[in-house]
């Protein structure tokens, strides 16, 4: 039998993941052995970081080992694959730590934010703030729903998303 090579880069440096799956050490492609076992085929989909099995794009858990395959952006709530470093929707950076392999930037909320002109879309504005700042209890913010301005604290990443949302909803935002 002829030596197997990666169809993507031509390298013979392959790691056997299981009976029919390989990983190329040179280009990191996940490969599957053809039915006649004579050549390798580049696997479509997303490889599981735990077991290496290929999964269809968009699935939340590995079909082979049950490993979670997605993380959620804490700013805009988008679901993204674990290997993504920046949220494609809002630009939030995902940082890694020893305790939580995929956590988002947890910069302290040290910027004072004043939101004014909230008349027309009052509840949409409050809902956007709650979603962006991840308030556990809506009552924390809704207790002052009758006011014409909102004072909150946010970090720089949250402020960037707040600016976009408030502009969309017709409110003014000032950061101190």
C-alpha cells in the first residue's frame, strides 16, 4: 500500500485520530480515509477540539463525544465556533484563561454612560441595555423606566455596542 499524503499540502506527516480519520501535522487539515482505503479526503465541517471527529457546521455539540462546539458572545449573544477569536457580529474579543478556555473579555465597568432622548423607543432601549450588559434582573434597570435619561456603567467593549444600538434606536449616548 502506498504511503498516504495530505491532499491539501502533500505532507506525509499524519496523525491517526481513529480508524478512518487523520490529522495533517503540517496544515492541520482533518482528513477521512476513502471507502476503498486508498486515499485521504479533506473532511468538510468542523472538527471537534476534543476528539477530532468532523461535525457539520452549525451544530452545538459533537456527534461523537458530546463536547460543546460553540460559545456565546457575552455582548451580542451570537453563537460562534470555539476556534473563533473575535465575534464576527460585534467584534468582541474572546480571551482564553486557565479556568475558562473560552471566556469573553471581562474588562471592569469603569466608564460612566449617560443615555438621553429615550422617549420614542423607551422599552427597546432598556431591552438593548439589559441584553448588552447582561443584567440578570430586569428590575435593576426597569425601576427607573419613567425617567428621561439613564445612567449606567459599562466597559469599553460594551460602550462600543451600546453606541451602535442607541444610534439605531434614536437615543443619544455620552461617555465620561
